[in-house]
């Protein structure tokens, strides 16, 4: 099938709008007609080669947060039928190792890579994906809301509930709270009973953070921001969605005794000092949070369906609007997530 969509031909290179072939689904695969695909900072990071940069993987169609409808299935696929509405799970996990069978799909021991890096993504109207990566989606959730489910909501759900184990009484500081993960992190932490402060350098995002029920905190310099400005005893949990030396150092230093800091970024060549003595004396925890499980994607899908989490998708564009959204991401002005729609 000949389609028109966006591809990159070099890691760190520009998007190219072009015509190319999408093949028939092979055994264990399905052809998906894309309804919509999220546009977020992770797309740009992965296009830069931050997660993998092998030239042999190119050209590649970006876009990993995909909502669509199954149009055809390959030989041996019994879990899906044409017409099924689905969201895509991002990690190309094997499905049969100990981690996958134990419900920890993102820790797959035979990981085949990442959707939109090691196989094509949703910046084209059709894509062939592994059938096991396609999870059911309720018809009642609009496609441009649902694009936030598989990453922008599911990743914070895994981080907040499973990794940091946020609970009633926690005080959570979210660094980079106005972005696609941050706006949903706020909602999830509150859902689990925590107080939340949202830290942002982009002042245009502060009102949105306040509207979500968090305390908005303008950050022009981490050197000038004291932990007690948020809470007298400091935060019990710090989530760093910025991933720079200054934000990481501030976060670890700001924690209350017994606190947990969680990092989610994968930028290369970023480092910050960690003093073991302080970690012991204050009994701190420094946690990485990878991705989420398929079960957790299904859980947040139900939370969205039930209205307990509201997807924050502030820009919906047709294909010709994608470059402008990418620029807004680079400028730091996009609030929440954006969505590319292929619905016409």
C-alpha cells in the first residue's frame, strides 16, 4: 500500500513528507489505520537518537503514542479482528520471558526495541505493528484524548503508583509539570491522595497547573529555590521530568528525610553528584522509572473512560501542522500533549 506521511532519514535530521510503501502484515502482525498520534517531547528526543541511533534503522516514521483501528491481521493472529479499536504499547517486548510473564513487560529480557525507533510509528496514516502490542480501547474515548493513554498517562501511573508508591499524606514536587507527562502526573498523584506542587520555568503553563489543583511554582533558577518554599518539611517525593544537572541536584537535595526521588529522562551524558553519606543519614531513595506494563495501560484506559483522569491535549493538528508543534516543543511553550489526527 502506498501512503504519504512523515519520515526521518538521519538521527537528528529533519522530518520529510513523502510517499512510501506500507507492507501487508506478516505472521503475528496487524495493519492499523491510525486515527491519531500524540506529539510530545519524547518524539523529538527519540528522533534525535537519544534512545537508539543506529543508521540501519532508517528511514523511520516517528510517533509512538498511537490510536487506531485494525484493518487486517497476519497469519496466526487470533487476538485481533479487523475493526477492533486499539492503542499501541510502546515497548517491543517478547511476551514470553520471565519478566513479561510476570507482568513487567517494560523489563523484557529480550526487548526488541521501541515503537517508532525500531519499527514505524504513527506519523503516517497506516502502520504495521506486532499484534501483541495492540491493546483494546473503548469506543467512547475520543482519539485525540486517547493518544495520551499509552505513555503520557500510563508512564506517570507506573511511576507514581508502582515505583514511588505515592500515598495519602505524600508531598509531591513535579519538575517540568506543564508538559505532557507532568500534567497527568499531577492528576495521578492527587488521585492517590498526595499534595502536589508543579514546578515550571515557562510562566504560561502555571495557570494550567493551578487549574489542575496543584500549587504552581515558577522556577527561574534552581539555585534560588528552597525546598521549604514548597512545604515546611520539604517534599516526600520529587519527580524530575527535566533531567538536567541543576534540576536533579535540587531534587535530591530538597527531599524530606525518607523521601524518594524518581527520574524518567534518558538524555546522554547527563550526570549529577550523589553523596552516599547523605543518602544514608537521610535514608533517601533514588529511583529510575522505565515505562509501564500492558496491564497498567489497560488500567489507565479505564480511569480515562471513567473520568477519573482527564487527558490534557491542548493542540490538535492535521499533518501540515506537525512542524509548528515541534517548534513549540523546542521552545517549551506547548502545554500538555498535542495530537496529530488522520481523521480528515
